[in-house]
C-alpha cells in the first residue's frame, strides 16, 4: 500500500494577536517552522517506507523541499541574530549619549537658547567681512553688527543687549552670518551652537541630546568644550557684541 502525501510549496506559521510583542512573534514563527519541518520529515519518512516500488518518489523533488526548509530556517536564525546586534548598537548609542550630559558642546546649527548669554561659533575658509544678525523666535531683529572674521574658527558671545543697549528677554534666538572677501565675493560662513547638554532622550532612536531647548543627535556634535579651558585652546578670541549702537528695541 502506498501513501500519497502532497506537500505545500509554502509554509505559513500561525498568526499572532495584535498585542503580541515582536520577540514573541519571532519565537512563534521559529517554532512554527520547526513544527512544520518535523511534520515534513515524518510525512517524507512515511512516504518513503510505503512508496510503490514500481513508481518510487522523485528524489530531486523531496531534496529540493529539504533545501527550501533549511534555507527558511537559517534566514529566521539570521534575523534573530541581526535583532540582537541592533539592540547592542542601541545600547552603545545610549551609553555614548549619556557621556555628554553636563558638558559644554558645539553642534551644527544656528538656534541658541539665551538666558544670561548665548554663544555661536563660526567657520570660514578665508578672511571675510561679515554681517551678523540675531533674531528672536518671531523673526524680529535683536542685534546686528559688522565684524572682520579671520580664516578658521571664531566665536561670538552675545550678552542679550540690542544695538540700543536694551536687554532682550530670555528665549530662543537665531544667528545668521553673511560674508564678503576683499574682492566683494560672497564667502560661506558656517555656524555652530555652543551650549550645555541638559538631558538625553533615550526613548528616541538614535538618542537625542537637549541643548538649550533644542534636540540634536550625537553625530551633530563637533567638539566638547571644557569649562574654563578656553584660554588653553587654539581658538581665536571671542567677538563681543557692542551695546550702544543704534538699532531695534526689544518688544514691550
């Protein structure tokens, strides 16, 4: 007597509920494949034992099915290992981000949180005459001035006073800088924000650093500045905003 066993060409694991976690779902899929594989081997062995000697089972067919099952099983194992590597990478990113808490750093950007002072850094490829403008969150100009920037890095420390000497309130301010060389050609000036890392949001992926109320990823950090060590760094002296020039006044 022969047993005719027809195998499905695809394998589907049991569907999980919507509340099942990703790790449980992965385990369910792996278990489903293992169960199906054992069932397949049982059916195959039974079929081989009871096959018709005059019409034997095609060995190429069941060999191909074995290879397909093995390939799926290996893929699921690879997926599990990849998830483990991702979790390790997330843990490393979180550890790296926590190191910056409490430190003063410089990051790409133009928005800085002003309380008692605000610092921006500049970088230019050549000496340039620059026009610096600081605006508040509503776009109103708080301060503007012209300065000569040397090639390389410079920093600008703003004490919160407008061109007329009136103190502006605490808040978020944006710095913009345009430059021209001695020939009148435009010169690109990149800006950086300098501030203290207040906290780290580890629920985000990648983790987000909070600097002056703005969020940044760790890849935006250009350098870490140790408090009180500015004089030891090979950096140009900071530009200081004049406090008694004609200009706009802060809103009442």
